[in-house]
């Protein structure tokens, strides 16, 4: 995955509460261990009609939402069972961040491990973002989110993200990738202790 320190995009609004991980990626698509191609199955039961064509009434199928890298979701997004396929499907769909007033803990943890930025905002900011589409800037360096208008912030808020997750997302790596990048130091430490075997 590619690293980034900022996301600037128009938002796609999915104003539905309690969207669970089975709605994000239905269980029948969990047979793969690859992240690639899961975007086409994101929200599959809502996105497609019985004949396989896109349902034009579904929010993310509407033209103004296409190409958005920021998803604004209703309260309690990502609840339900734990599955890494949920953030995989969202990132493969094209999202880099999801914003809500409540994001389920396990989904939030899985997102951070897989390069999807979960942004929790207060109720007032959430309602403003749900009310209509906006141009939004998310800055990982400053841990801030801003609603932009004519390249100027007209509303902003801070959000929480732990330092390690923030570093990994900005570097475009995950926990395993970070550990592998530390192998020279790990091997040097093991050699110094006399425990290293090639």
C-alpha cells in the first residue's frame, strides 16, 4: 500500500446507522486471502440488483459520489463480527478514510492495521458532514480534519490516532512490514547477545 500524510477529497455520504461488517463485505466473499479485487464486493447486497447490475438508488452508485476517497458513514459503523476483509474491501473500492461519530472498536483496529484511516468526530461535525457532500482535508501530521471551501477551511476538528498506526499509514506499511524493516537492528541485537543463528 502507498503511504500518505494527507487526504483531500469530496466525500461520499452513507447516512445509515449500525452498518455492520457483513453489510460492508458479505460473508460469501470471505474465501479469499487477497486484498485485490474485493472493492467490487463492497456493500454488494446494496450495490447490485438481482440481475447483477448496479442499483442506481444506492448512495455510492450515484454519480456525485464516484471517486470519493472519504466515506462519511452513520453512527456505529463497522459493528458486528471481526473481519479484515471489511477494510480491505473499502480500500480496494478507493476509500482512504471513513468518518463517523462512532466506529466499532474491532473494525477501527483492523482499519488502522490495513491503511484505512478511521476518523471519529463529535456529533455536530458528524451531522454537518452527513447533511451534504463536502470537500474535506484530513491531515495525519496534525491529526485534524477540515471542511474546505475555495481552498480555505470553514470548519475543523481534531481526531485521535495512535503514533504507531499513524507512522505506518504515512509510510505505507503495516505491522509486519515495520518489523521487517527493523531486521538489521534485530539481527545486530541477537548477535550481541550470542543468540543469532544464520
